[in-house]
């Protein structure tokens, strides 16, 4: 019998002797965290069957795995200072309800996923009232970018932390944070949908071939309003630069989230460069698979593009409040995740006063034709791909499951 089969048999035998199943209490605050939770629940069920059960605060993904949510996560899925203040009494009520549910349930493990403004407050209160309940967090706050003191503070209420980025383990060790394990970013699992099976199979860019260039202005209304005028000037100037070098004019494609499609369509009405506007996940995947370059708002999409092997230029403009905050508190040397992971400036970034159309256009034109800079970025992305995949060919959910098993089944073979 295999090690996995032997472990499962021992757990099943234990249940047959009358031991109750281990209970995991999930706490998520938004859809992305719910998807991570659902992937972990599936991995636990695949390994242990009925030896593990689930409860907690859940979205559709975890509910499909058998969790009956204690309330709708939309009650706490609020962004922005104004909306949070307006709904603060209800949020505080839901916070108390979540803590009460955990303390009353006395689960074998609490798994908190992302949404730190909510989930970490839950952890602090649970630790104060029921210190024997182990707590594991999945997704680290960006302690490496701002408020590094949060790392040491987390150690008081977090027994273990599952992190998405390779360098975060060392950061938490340096800052005195809780024990951490790199489990990988979920994008690493999804990237095959965004690129050919091998990077070398991406449509070549050579000769007089027309390049396909992605425009990604973000998914929030405010950042779209701030970036679309800038991107209009950038694309027009990039076309002029390419024409001056007798290079072909790119085909511009803008994959939009459905809720922002009409807003973006109105913005594009004044553009002098033709842009194909698409929406929906499949349309986005197809655009990524055929793209040769991209200009994108800063965010997780930078990592998504890098793992897809698409040479990229990153831009961003902050609102007034965020600009004051950025200047005072942000400590990271770059806001681009691929640069942070590789430890060097692979992707050019143009933020705020440095987001000058002429500079961005030149960088984008360089990415839109065969140049040494474009080739260097593609090679760096291959290195990034290897770093993010790790050496064990396991998914982030499976790596997370192995850590969770150390709390649920400390005397069994967990691997």
C-alpha cells in the first residue's frame, strides 16, 4: 500500500473506533479567499475523506465543499474608507458573531484566508478567549512593503502562515513573524490557460509581423478613470515611434471585467488608436495566449503577465489620499511583484510623476518589436516561472494541506 493509502487507512480505522472527525473552521472575507479555501477543502477531502469536516464563514466555493456559512460574506466585503465607515456597525456585529461561532464550536483548527482587516481581528479575539485553538493564516499582509511591525504582532495570534511569494518566508523570519511556509501563488496553477503549453510556442515576433499588445487599465473604477487618459496618449505615441522605425502598428486588445466594460467603452470613444474591447474569462485567456506585449496597471496582473511570458510595462497613478500614504509608509523598492520575487528590476515601472507618456511609450514600443530588452525580459520570466513552480510539482492547495495536517493529524504520516 502507498504511503498516502496507508495514512488514509489509519485515519479511517481511527474513525471506525469511535473518534470524531477533525473539524476545520474557515474564515474568508471575499471571493478570492473563498477560492483558496475551497481548494484546500478539496485537498483535505481527497487525502482524508470523512475524517475531516468543515464549517465557518464561506462563499460559494467553500459552500460547494459542504460549508454552511454563518452569514453571507457580502456583509463584510467592503472596500474604501467611506463604505467601511457607513457599514461599520454591521461589520463589527459580524466580527463578534464570527468569534462567538468559533469559540462555541471549538474546532480542531481555524484557517483564516486573506482579508486581514477582518480575519486578523477575528484571530486576536479567538486567541484571547480560546488560546488552545490553533490558527493558521493563508496569504500574508504585505509586511515587506509597509508596516513591517505587523509581522511580529502576528506571532501572538497566528500559529503558522501560508505565504504566496517565495521571499515572504525569509521576510517573516527577519521581522520576527510567525513560522511561515511558501505554498505558491494560485496563478501558477492557472497560467497554462493564459499561454501556450511552452513559452517557446508563443507566437513569434519577428520581421513585419503585427504584434498584439494588451492594454490592462485595472478593474476598479477609480484607477480606470486615472489611467485611461494616460494610456490613450501612450498608445498613440508608441504607434508614432514604431512607424518612425518602419515597424508595424500593433493590434491593441483590452480585456475588461464585465462590470467595467461600458465605462471603458465610453473612454475608448475618444481614442485615435483602434482598440479591440473584449470581456469574459475565455476572451481574456485567448488575448493572453496571442499577446506579444502589454501595458498594465500595477497589481497582481503584473505577476499574471510575467508567468504567461508576456513582456510588460507597468504604470500607475495614485489618488490624492493614496499618494500621501505611499510617500510616507511604503518601504519596498518596487511595486512590481516579478521584480520583488527575482530581486532585480526586470519590468519597467512608471508610477505617479514618473508616469510620463513619452517614457512609457518608448518602453512599450521596445516591448512590441524584437529588441534585446524584450528578449531579456522573456528570459527573466522563464526564471520566474521556475521559482514560482518549486521543485515538487505540487499545487498550492496540496502544500497548504500538508501544513494543515501537522495540526490535525500530528502523529500520522502527512505526506
